[in-house]
């Protein structure tokens, strides 16, 4: 009788570490590569290490980890380096532990960071705090590999006591420290790296990235659903193949169904980049940097590998993790398993009057200007539209009212204006609002804005679109940011909401993803928190209205 713990896979073996390709057979025993035999084989397929997303917030897929894995493995992903600070901001240590335990339900290699900035800033209301004691506790868990992105880069440069305490803890436990410093250049970038930061995924120009590479940091080329930096940064791969990794950062479920890190591999190869440089970024560098227990197609390694048709199309035929077949011919072999629901949602429904802004003697309004495919925003000073003594959305000029509503306490909505969303009617809203995940909404009129917010309060989390009597909602009851349902169903529902937002007029590539970052205060220039309009360049609050033309 055949040994079910032993099997063979033959093909052209791509050895990224030795930078060679040869014909041979992998002999798999008990989830490990027992032996690699170099021999002529009939199979024309190629065997190579599995792909790794070097920085992702699983929560942004709106899927629990087990469902994220189901959708990722058909694309050849075998592991992620995941920062759980989204759920950390909602539920603290309890939320991080939820992610760790949920990920263990499936044959996939989730590695997590200890969130370094929960709450992210003192200028917003989060649902919890993660303390240095919590971080020390997390560092004693084997699947926690690093101190997650240190967004408080001013605190790093100024030697803030609390920030330095967390970095010191990481060094004590021999953990890497992820950076997060958009726009940081020159001497400041060198000082940031010298303080212990080892990576950055926020670079949006090659010159900025070169400054950080020169300081010894590794650069993660990010291509997610909202932030897309691949085209700006991919030229660095040829210059620094040992210091580059690929990541998505944030990936919405419909995009995850379409592809993952495999898409970046194919795009890099299509641009003429060296195969081994590309695979080093996609497979090897994350393993070596974070000390992951992921196989690299060497004898005695865990049998984590993928089978592709050829090295041009890179169609993933099969994915193996610890010798287990987890995907075949585009179909996930991981079964759906029910997940527990935990949440933190306390606010009460609002009234239309709470979304009104008295016009007073306003001459100008400060307006947030998002850029499609970027997390950074501009700051505009524009003429307001006034009706019946109130400031209202100016739909023809695409200047719409937006709100952030504290979901942890029953307080008044924060209000501001935003351009470039393109809505012609109705409103959209989300309780995925980085980093604190309060409710964020944009609307063409106060009634629609109020109804969209209340839909999410009633559901205790989700994303929705409102158009008169028409209401579309995807509930997200797990921490108000994830669904416990089948990931493919969630992807379909999300795509439906995305179409609804575009039917309302939005011209953004990913309206809900862009919306979710309009409360991300650590990315300049202008954002909105539940406490008010925030100037991210000067780290202080700003007035929405001005009584004079500045």
C-alpha cells in the first residue's frame, strides 16, 4: 500500500537561492522535502517556492484570516507577513489574539506583527490600546515575528520614551521593526533607520526609496487596492535585488479573487527583470528578513512550493503548503469553516440635523483632495455652497460633505468636505476607516449621509451605498471590519457595492478603499478624524471653515 505521507513531484526546478533551473523530482515525506533528485523528467511544468505577501493587513480584505487564505492560495501565496493593527485598534490584544487563532484553522502560514501604534495617534478615538506589556506578551508567541509598522516616525526621530520602549522590546526579543515614513528623505531617513527601522512600504518615489535603501532599510514595493506604487518603484529591483520585497498592504476581496503577489511577479517579468531577482523579492527576501518557517525548495525544508505552467504566463497550477495540496487549477482546496464574531460598536443612530454645518460668515472651506491610487491627499481652499444658512455639498463642483462618526462613544459627527469622489447622488459609508475604524461617509446631501451612517450603526459595521430608497449593504460584524462568511460570497457582495458606488457617479478605481483611508491621519496632507479636520503635515487640527480668503 502506498505511503500517504510520501509523494513525488517532477518538473523543472527553479532554485532561487542558487540561481539555477534544472530538471528533477521532489520527494515529499511528512510535509518536508526529503530529497531532490536531479534527473531528466517528462513533465514540462516548473516548480518554485511559494509567494509571500511581505506586508498586509488581512482585515482590509474584509475577510477573517481563514477566508483570506482560501482566496489567496490559488494564486500561489503560501504565507503572509500580517500587521493586525486594524483589529487591534478596535479590540486591543483580544483582537490580535483572534487573528492568530483564526489563522490556525487552515493550512496556511500566517505570521503576525505586534502592533506598535494602537491607538495610531491621540487625535482620534480608537476602541482599545496595545501597551508595551501587551507587545512583550505577543513577542513570546512563535508566530509573532516583528514589531509592526512604526507609524509614529516623529516619535522615533525625537526619541519619544514610549516609542523607544517598544523598539527596545523588539530588539530584546530579536524581532525586526517595520517602518512607516512616507516622504522621509535624507538625514531624517538615515536617523529613522539608525533607530532600528528595517523596512518601509510607504515610498511613492524611487528617489525617496533610494534614500532609505542607502540607509540600510529594505523597501517593500506595494500594489494594493488603494495604494499602487509598483510602477514608481520596480526599477529598484535591478539595483537592489536583496533589499526588495513585494506586498499588497491592503487588498479588497474582489481584487484578491483576481490575483495577489503572482500579479506583481508577472508584471516585473514582463518589464524584463531578471527571473531570480523577481523570485527573490516574491519568495526569498521575506523569509530571510523575518525568519519565517517557510520552505525555499531546499532539501529538509517544509514542502511549501507552487507548480506553474511556464515562466512566461506563470499560471499557477497547484499550491502546496507543508506538503498539503491547498489549491489546484485555480480552485482553493481549503474548505470554509465558521468563525466566531467579536465586536466593539457602541454609538447610537444619528439625526439629519447632526450633519448640518451652519454657514455663518464662511468665505472659504478647506477641502480634502484624494488622489486615485494614493494614500496621500492634497489640501484645497475653495468657495463654499450655501443653502438656507447651511454649508452643503456642491455636487456640480464635486465638493461633497463627508463625516467621521465615533463608533465607540455616542458623540457628535465630525464634518468636512472632500473633492474627487464624483458622486452625483446618494452616499456611501464604511466602518472600515483606518486606523481607528470609526464610521466614515461621503454624501451628496445630508439626508443620504445620515441614512448611510445609520445603516452601519444598525448593522454594527459594514459598507453601504444609499440612493434614495435604494440601500445596499455588506455587513461586517467581526470587529466592524470583517465578515465571517464565505470569502467568495463576500467578494461578490463587495463587487456589487463597488458597482453601486460607481453607479452613483464615483470615478475612483476603488471608492470604498479610498474612503477608508480618508481618516488615516498619519498620511498627509489633510484627513478627517472623529475629533475634527486634521493637518497631517503639521500634526494639528485645522478649521473646516474660514471667514477670510487665505
